[in-house]
């Protein structure tokens, strides 16, 4: 029994292979870029200028939760600290 869909399944649902390949390319471009954390943190509240250190801290808190493995084998992201 599946409790929930993985992120990959929920995002790619209804996408063509071409759209999926384009999305994968865009994600890899950010991930392998010069400063992926900076690129992602600058996308947080882009209408607010400055505060780059605060945006970076928020990003790291959002994605930095510890992974938990439940007794039934399901893995979930840990609690965020915001």
C-alpha cells in the first residue's frame, strides 16, 4: 500500500516526455551552477531587495530537515525549524 506519491511522481503527472526532459535540464542547470544555494535563495521573495543572508538562512531551514524512516519503511522529511 502506498501512503503518498513521491515528489517526482506528483510533479511529472500530466507532463509530456519533452516537458519532463526540459524540467530535468533546468533543475540540473541550477544544481550544477556556480552557486546553487545563492540562486535558490535569491528566488525567495524576489520583490524584497537585499537581506540575502536572511533568504539563504530561510532556504537552508526549509530544505535542511533530517530525514525520518518510519517503522513501515516510509521515509519522510524531518521537521523544519521556521
